[in-house]
């Protein structure tokens, strides 16, 4: 190409380039990102990872529900909208989101089932409707008029049923992140400053970066919904509720692998989010109306955190949750008994809530039973000695307490020995708990060392537990027997005597507990187990006080109880029950009435148990002497051919007398 033509071509190309650059940009390129665009990005960035609890083959165990897309419920043929009248009138069947957008205060959505007697219906329905919809959380951004420089990002979870102590249809839970930023765009440039996990009537706070807050990939907080209640927790523990934490125990100890639900972003403006999700205009309840705390909940738009999130956090958030102490303690744990008692009480209340007459009948029957038991015994004239005389069970209890208080040095030694033996058992039980999570096959110990040692520890723990109780019962019977004879006795003397009787005592304990274990293995033979337990309950005192062999002591106990089984069973249940329950009852009172730590309360409960059980064992010894004296008085005098026995044998009188029975 000629130089002149080349120069002309370059000039034209440059002119065209300048012309193109001077043209205005397309209109789309000048559109600025909206706050909702930044909000969606923020919601996706911090989407939570949810670790539900493992489900189980039984619908009343584990976790049967998951965060549900509201669209799976609305429009469902088994859902109805009902009014606030009594009885509640049907407003609409199969309501859709647009049908409830106008508010309807006082109304409620009625799901298929009875929340007071849920059975497996709700679990099966949840599985059916969730099969066609992904697990979903709803992300809502809000500022607070009192804190304009802070921003709240709240993720809402909806479950179709709350399978906790207060069973109810519908369950809304949330986690909330707070940013030190006035808008979503500014929040994208920083990390949250605090996080709150909803838990029943309150929430638990964590600072971003706290050890208890687990985060995946730097931005996704991990949440552990408790089995049934869906209270959001920070870790795998058994949590104790006694206030805003709920009443009862939340379990997150068996989580599944984490899941990341679909994030449904809720637009910032009210008109926009009601247009996108019409159901957010609903002011009624997401579940059947019921009395008390069995009522269905209101939706997210009715919560304080929806419009004033920072103010609500300042009022309802706390710094931690109470956990049930790990490991074992001496005697029944107050926290464990508390969990079971609340669950049992809730079940009873749920079953009788719509049958008030039944609840009243049960309460009257309970009061009448306590009054009858207390009025059918005697509490006065309860001198500790002589031991060998007839006593009512009330006198046996008072005699035990008086003897214990009158000789604190002697019986403090027994309490100490009992504590030491039990602490050894507790230590081994703790080792067993530490290894429980290791993969184990208890049926093939040679192929699995962890399972083999777990079995060994469990066996040793069981044996030591029996040794502790049998030794205490035998030593206290020996002490009472010697005091009744007017002889001095020390803790060491009593224990040495018990050791000398290890063969018959071991025979009694082995047969007694093996037979009970076999009989309680089948439901049909449990009544037989109860009969056996009462009729052989005096075998250990008989070995010590009468010097019988193990087999003869078991037979002798049966003869003492024969014809008076009920009169023996009721005092034994009361006496032993008081001994076992004293510590846990005191612990439950402390749990409800104080802010003491659960570990300290369990310690107090253990100390009370260590004192109460020797008292109960003394009372059982008194009941044995009562029966021995009663049988002797009811038996005709022995003939001249009777063979006398040595001191401490025969009729439990402790002198050279013919053997009785």
C-alpha cells in the first residue's frame, strides 16, 4: 500500500475510534445496584449451615422435621384457615398465600392432626410435603429506628410441628446477625459484630469469632437445632432450660451432616415483601389454637425483632446457655431427673388438657394416696433402741434419723465409705462415657478393642455399684445389731465383719440381681419381678443379723414377707424412694428457685444422696427387725426338740434361743 493511502487509512480509523468512545453508554450500564441487590448478596454470603439431629425409626425419637418452604403448607388440601370464634368456624380450606395476606388477626391455620396427641401424623405429613420442596430459610434485613447505624440480618426457619414438651403446630425459629453498618452495601465490606440464636422465649448471643460459634468457609454460621424443639444451639450438648431457655432439656448431641437450605430473600420495603410473599401479611397463628403453651405461634412479621431488631436483642439475648454437666455423679443426677420430670409432667398435662376432669381426678388421687400413707403410720414413740421391736414405717424413718443424729461420728464413717466406693464407680462410668463415641461392636469384642473395653468398663461399673449398696446395707445392719446388744461398734469393725461374710452376701446379691434382670427383660414378667424384689428385700440384713447362708437368707426373707406382701412393699417403696429422691428433689428446687450452676446443684444433690441412702438403709434394717419380731410373736413356742443356735442366729433376737421358721 502506498504511504499516502496508509496515512489516510490510519486517520480515518482514529476518527471512527474517537467517535465510538464519545457515544453515550447504554442505559443499562448507568443503572445503579439497589439496596435489595446488596441485600441478596449479603444473605447468600452468610447463609447458615444447619445440622439437624439424626432421625430415628420411631417418630417420637430424634428429629422428624426440617426447615420447610411455606409454599409447601399454603395451598395444601389438608390445611384450613379458621376463625377466632368458639368453636372456631371454618373460613377457608386449602388457603393460599394471597388468601391470608389481609391480616386475619385472631385466626389460625389448622394443620392435619391433634397437637395434644400427635402420634406419627405430623412427622409423616412433614415428610410428604417436604419431598416436593427444598429446605428453605427466609432472609430478612432490617434497620432499627433507635440504632440507625446498625443493620440486622435475620434468617427465619419454619417447621410444621414443635415436638417438644409443649407440642404445638407450627414452629418459627431464627438466627440473627448484626452489622455495624447502616445499609446492606456497607455491611458487605465488613463482618458481623454479633450473632443471636433463638431459643424458646429468648436467644443466646455470640460475638463473631467466639469459640462457641462454628463458621464454615469464613462466613456461614453453623446452627444445631435441638431435637423436637428446634431451639437453635451453638454446639453438641444437652442443654438445660429453666426460664427464657425454655423448661426442660434440649438435645443436640447427635447431629447429622450439615445442610445449607435454600435462601429465600425478603425484600426490604414492606410493600415489596408483601408482594413477594403475601403470607407475610398474615397476623394470625401458624398452627391450631390451644390452651396455654400448646398454642400455635405467630409469624415472623409479628415479632419485635422484625421491626426493632437491635432493641429486641438488647432485651432478650443472653450470653450463654446452661448445659447438663458431662460425666456421672453420685446418685441420680438432679439435672437428669429434672429433664425426665418436665417431660413426664408435660405429657401428663397434654393428655389431660382437654379432659379437665381427669387431671383433677389424678391430683385428688395423688393427694389422697399421700395422706393415706402418712395417716396409716405412726411417727411418735420412735426411740432408736431397742432395734428388735415392732415399728410402723413412720417410726422406722424417725428412728433412723434419731440414731444417725445421735451418733454422728459412727455414721459419718459409713457415709464417707459409701462416697468413696461410689466415686470409684463414678470414675469408671466417666471412662465409659468418654469411650462411648468410639466405633464399637459389643457383640464382637475380639474384633473391636474399643467395644471390648467399653463392655469391660460397663461390667466393672455395675459390679462396683452393687458392692457399694450391698456393703452399706450389710454394715449398717451390723452396726444396728451390735448397738441393740449393748455392744460398742466402729465403722472399721462393721466393715471387717461384712468382709468376713462376703460369700453369703455375694450369693444373695448375685441371685437377687440376676433374677430381677431376667424377669424385667420381658414386660409380661415385670409384675413377677416386683413381687420377687419385695419378698427377698430382707435377705442381706438376715445374712448379717442371723448368720444364715445366702440361699437360706433368701428363703427366710420370703417367709418373713409371706402373707404381708403389700404391708411390706408400701413401706419399702416409701423408705427407699425417699432415700433415692431426696437429692434430686432438692436439686430440682434449686434449679427452679436459684441461678446456681448445674454442676454445683448436682454436687449438692450428690451430698444429700450420700446422707439419705444410709438413712434409708437403716430404715430398711428397722423394717426387717419389725418383721422378725412380728413373725416370732405369731409363731407358737418351739418344742423341746428345737435346736438352739449361737448368738446372732435363729430368730434375730441375738441370744441363745431356738431357731424360728
